[in-house]
C-alpha cells in the first residue's frame, strides 16, 4: 500500500463517522448521542393540559448556567406519537429531556419542532436523532442556522467540552396569509398518509403547516419578523394550548433579535386568538395572557422612549444605558439583555 493510500485510509477511518453524519444528517438511526452519558437524571415535567407537558427552563443566562436548561421545552403526547418543541442548550440536556419523556410515554418521538434558532432552544436536537423524527422549523430557519450555527456550536463546545452537533430541519413551515374557510377545507382534504399536510405539490410539498398525532392536531404558524425573523408558533388544537417560543416572555427579560414593531404587531394579532393556555419560551405556563401583555408593555415602553431619544438625537450608546430603566427592573436578566434591546430598537427606529 502506498503512503498516499495508507494516509487516505487512515483519514477515512478517523473521519468516516463525521462524514456519515454530514451525509445522512439526522436520518441516521445509528447515531445515539445519548449513549456516552449513561443514565442521566430526568427533569421535572408538569402536565399543563391533557397530554401537554412543560419542562420549565431555569431563569438563567445560558453561559452562566451549569446545565444549559434555560429555555422551556414542551412535549405533546398524541395517540400515535410524541412531538417535542425545543430541546435545550446542549446534547446532555437533550438527553435528560429524552429521559423525561420516556418516564411519561413509550410512544415514538415523531416530531422535533424548533421555535427559532437561538442556541438555548436547539442544541439538544441531537439527543433525538436516533428516534429518526421529522425535524421541523420556520422556512427562514435554515438561513439563520447557516449564519449563526457554527458560532453557537463553537461557544457551546468550549463551555461544555463536548461535541454539540448541528441538526438541521427536514421540514419547513412557510409563512402564509390566513386562509379562508373554503381554503381550509381544501387543505384538510389534502392530508397525506404521514399525517403531514401538503401545502403545494412539487418541491413545496416538503413544507407543512400542521402535524397529526392520531386524533391530535398541532397547527404550525410561521411568523413574520418579530422576536427573530423566523419564529414558529405551535397550537395544540385539542387543548387550545399555544406554545409560543420566545414570542412570549414571562419573568425573563424579552430579547429583541428581529423587529420591535413587527413583534408588537404579532402580539396584537395574538390578542384576538382563542387560547386557553399560553406557554412562553421562558417562564411559566399560564391560563391568562399575562406573558403577552407584559411582553408588549416592555416593548411599548422601549418603543416610546427610543422614539424620543432618536428625536432628541441622544445617541445609541447613551440611550442603551438610560432608557426604560423602570421597565427593565421589572424583569429578571435585563441586566444582560436590556441595553442590547435598546440598541436594536434604536437601529430599527432611527431610519423610519
Ligand atoms: Zn430566543
């Protein structure tokens, strides 16, 4: 064997596992990312509505946290399987979430839904790869993942000293205008065997707007720019539970990474919905729209004060240290996120 062949063979032996993950992605049933961790302790899950379980994240900044369990995770159990919505900030937390689910049901985990790309919500995805679920996200999620994924991965691997693979969505949810009742009926008759609704024939058939777990239907809604430019809402029709991701914040300081004005419009639209239980991206599930009203109150105060500052040409940095202070003190972790929010709002509003 020539030196070249020997080196090639050695390289293939070392790199093949990585290559096969890249080539086959999450479809590979062989990759059990949890096996390395042995038996992990499950997390506390509360059944907030029939078959809807919330694993509430800790109110901490992800890099200051010891486990990376800072974002809310919801799992919904239907007759034929389970959907998991968000998966935590690293593989190990994802594995603990997986164990938690297995304490409640042995049904197959058929769907993993990411509400948006922020690292505290998606890096537990790998824990579910061996279940071969369908990974679902907003149609703009892949662009955001391409822009931020590697940076997030490097930071998380440095913090937890373990591989944190990036798992991409296999189905996307397209933004769409609200459908008329006639269009809704037509869409209903298009359900395919997999329980996925086809939006359009051809390449767009991979795009979906709801998933079915037996008699349980989860509606998926891809939003316009708000908290980010690719937020996804999940509504469990059976219990009217809205899993809102970071479109709603409770107790944890809101984070603006999209558009303040767009976000406020989304909240206005949400007010008219019939929702029984609101699950925010951070904080507690509630039967009242408290998280919606509090999030909007925060954004409204930021908007008002930033508009005045722009008018007075106060300057972005000065504004970030002085505006909406009374409001920022009403939330946890605003010492980390508030100044950044003011800068984001300033950049958005100064060119209006
Ligand atoms: Zn977020």
